[in-house]
C-alpha cells in the first residue's frame, strides 16, 4: 500500500509541476499585451514601470523560477484587471461558494445515482428498469448547461416558482445543483447497475444465499461491498466534471463562485488570474483523483498489485 | 474388438429417400461478419433512428446553406423574432436572421469538429496505443505514465489555454480537443492489442516472418476494430459537447461563427421574451448527441462486444 501510494503521489506532484510549467509558458506565449487595455497609450516610462511591477522586464527563465517559488508559497501574484487584489485572495473569497454548491451536487449525485443503479439492478419489474435506463441515457446525452436552461424556462419563466439568480434562499440551490449533477447521476446509475449485476451473478452470492443469509444482508454485505468499487474510482473524474460544470452553471445562475470568475478572467484576458485559477482547478482535480484512487486501493487490495 | 474387418458387401448399403437427400443442404447463404453485424444493427430501433437522423442532418448541413435564399448573416428587419412559418422554417432571431439556416451552418461546424477530432484521435490512438501494447515492458510503462500525467488535468483547462494562445478559430478548437481526447482511444487500443498479441494467429504471423508493423496493423488492430469503432462514435458527441459548452459560455470559437453553443447563448437573454427560440439549438445539440450515443451502443451490440 505504501509503495503504491508513494508512486501515485510522485505522479501527482509531477503532473502539478508540469501543469504549472505549461500554464506559465502558455500564458507568456499568448499574443497581445496585458497592459493595452481601454485603448490607452502608455508612455515609455509608464510601460517600463508596469513591466517592472509585474516582473515582466526580467528574462523569461528567471520569471519562471520566481513564479514557481511564489506558487509554492501560495502566492499567484496580483490580478491585472482588478487592481490591488491578490489572486489568492480572490480564490479564498470565491472558492467556498463553489465548494458548497459542488459538495451538495456531489452528495446528490451519489445518493440518487446509487439509488437508481441499485434499484435497476435488483428490480424484477421491467418498466422500472426501462424508465431508469431511459433517464440514464437522456442524462448522459443532454449537456448540463442545456438542461439548466430547460429547467430555467420551465420553473422560473413559465411556472415562476423560483428566482433565477443568486443563492440567498435554500430553494435557489435546487436548480444549479440538479443541473450540475445530472451527468454524474446518470453515469453513477449506469456504473453501479452494471457492476452490481455482475457481482450478483458471482458464485459467492449463490453461496451466501444457500447458507441462508437474508437477502438484505446478501445485497448489502456481499453484493454492494464489491460492486461499489467502480463508483469509488469514478469519484475522481466526477469531481473534474463538477469543476468543469461550475463554469457554465455559475455564469448562468449568477452564482459568485470561482467558475464564473474563471470565465470572466478569460474574457478580460487577465493573465495572472487565468494562470492562478488554472493551477488551482488543476490541483484540485489532481488531488481528488489521487484521493479516489487511494480509496479504491484501500478497499480492494488487488489494485495496487498492478493491472 | 476383432482385428479383422468384416467383409463389406453391397447389401449393407441402401439408397437415401428423396427428402433425406437434401438434409445437409445449407439453405441460408453464409454472411460475412459485417453483413451479420448490420442485420443485428437494423433490429435495434433506436440505433437505426440515430443513423437516419444523422444522415438527414449531414445532408441538410451540406445542402441547406447552398440552396437557401438566406445566408447565416442576412437580415430580414421586417421579420425580427418571428415565429416559425413557411418563409422562415424555425423563425428568425432578434436581428431577423433565419434560424433554420443558422442551425444548419452550426451543424456544419459542430459535425466537422466532431468528425475531424475523432479522425485525428483514431490515428494517434492507434499508433500510440498500438506501440505501447505491442512493445510492452518499459516502453509501455513510460508511455502510460505520460498518459496519466496528461489525463490528470481537466480537458477544459487545455482547451482554454490553446484557444488563448492560438486564437479562437475552429482549427485551434480541434487541436485543443484532440490534445486530451486521444487518450481514451490509445488506452482502448493498448488493452486490445495486449490481449490479442498472445493469440495463436499473432504467433503464426510471426512464424512466417511478418514484420512487427505488419502484425500490429494487419492482424492486431484489425481484430480490435469493434471496440475501436465504438470508442470512436463516443468521441464525436463529446467533442461536439466541448465546443458548444465553451461557445455557450462565450470563451469558445469566434463569436461571429454561428456554432450551436453560440446560438444557445444568443437566446439566453431572450428566455423571458422569446423562449421559443432556445428550442432549436437545444434540440439540435441533444438530438445529435443522443443519436450518436444510440449509434455507438447499437454498433457495440451489433458487433457483440460484450460476449467476448
């Protein structure tokens, strides 16, 4: 276990380092001038002063080393379009909102997805099964942002049940959370259904039944325990999906989170903010992938022996 | 048993009766593998619907912009925000532009991004995954670790960076999507090649002196074609999704190009006043991705991949 964990950790750190490098050189290779905003023409001295302030007058490799050192200290520099605001301060202010919506969506996706998946795998009624299959197929095919617009039209415009924007009241969480978790719900449904079906056909399930174990115990102790492994592994990618989804869901529902900030920083060409947020998003996804892989390895010792 | 054969005489044999004569005649013409698969595919109603929808969509995307009296920019100021009519099949938008024609232009963009990235992924995936799976050992280890590193970062971040560096044209969008999406293809090919190379026919090819490249391409990849095709059909909708997603948020391709995501984005401001207009881009994106998913599932079932 320790060897496997170390190996994964090293890969994770390496990935993070490469991400920072690509982001840094990518952003610096971009055409355009970060100070050429508002059509103002800067004098030569003012320009030099600006460059010196952001450290852009030094040679690129030196800038890279400085940036790397600052990132290690959690310092992403100052935002270009929002004067006087540190990127890390912006992240600290906006991230909790996104984390709250994301965490709720995570729990909702797991609960509903598992319920549907287990129900569909164990049910003897055909209509239940086809209904869940239909839902899962639709959920994978309809992009979350379009689903968000559809429910917006239905519940906010036609039925006028909830307001569209903001997160002041608890019921305002319902639409963003569902729009965000729709894809994950369907994926978990499909995943848990097929894996539980496979497991329920195994010999040890028959053995457990023949020993007279109650059906409830067969399903929970023998079936689910083994069937949930793919779902645990899926939690990492699911997290990446939620992070990606937050970009559009937040701008659609005007949620002041980090996804909306990322979108606007790209439109504003705010290079330091784009760099900081890219690294932040990447780091979160890498850490979550690592966590779900380690959790899977802890549950199933076969994984770390290598496939 | 006695060692001597008893004498065989003619009276030990009788002629077959007329109806017994043809008992071993094979009445059904033998079918090729793909013919058989096609017959199974046709039985799957959803997959067939998907195929028909896609064919119609592709034909419309090619011909509607050529023969329509409107192009995607021409404005009909007298008929702004018009409802669907014979003159404008899907109605017009806030600048009086024909939505039907714009959707079909969008189809050109979405479909070409989807199919082009799938084609590029196919080539890269087969070469990369094929080499990793066939050579194995240290080479495979290093190649797979590289994949792990690339895969760990969400696709979206790469796409955003590429679009910012190379400008927001369709080609940089294709490049950006390809940057990460070939990985699933490479993984699929690698797994297939690894198991197929242990089979007898691969050994036989090696024995008669076929080169490694020939064994890989002519024997292993050909036999892995089923899973490859399924993987391929799943790539098209995900590319279409990525493009429309980014264009919808406003950080995708050039906003003057009427891609589906951009069209959906245009309707965002109008959902209180003209909610009907949003139906068309949503329907276009959903029906296309649904159809592609159905076709992918259908192909998988038709080639009976699960049985293996």
